[in-house]
C-alpha cells in the first residue's frame, strides 16, 4: 500500500476516536509483529510514521497493521482498503498474499 494511503488510513482511524491505544504491526523484514502505541505521529516526512518505540519508520515496510476496533466503516468512504475484521479487531494489509 502506498505511503499516502497508509497516512490516510491512520489519520482517519485516529480521528474517529474509537478508543484505540495500541496497534500490532507486522513489518515485512521482521519475523514477529510489534506492539506499538496508537496513533503514531505523522508529523514527519511523507514516507514515514514516527513511533515512540522505534522512531521514524517507513510506511511501505508495513506488511499489515491490526487494531482492536472495527475500522471498515471508517475507511470505506476513503476508498478501497484491504481490511479484514474479525471479533471486533481489524487487520489492514499493506501487501497481498
């Protein structure tokens, strides 16, 4: 998924005030998903998000991101996002299988 699309998704989810305080992020070059605070800061160059845990991180390196809320309704008006929602959790895929 493009940097712009990740930024659009993260901003919309943050502004929806769903009570999300953390996210689980699987990076393409890391075996295990990482738990991080939500929302990350987007006040950095466009290709990055700034996290408390890891500092500036490339958005294009996200394989998938998961939050403890159903975000499909939040993202639907913004375009097509690869979202899978199960048991009140949503996973947004950055890369297809």
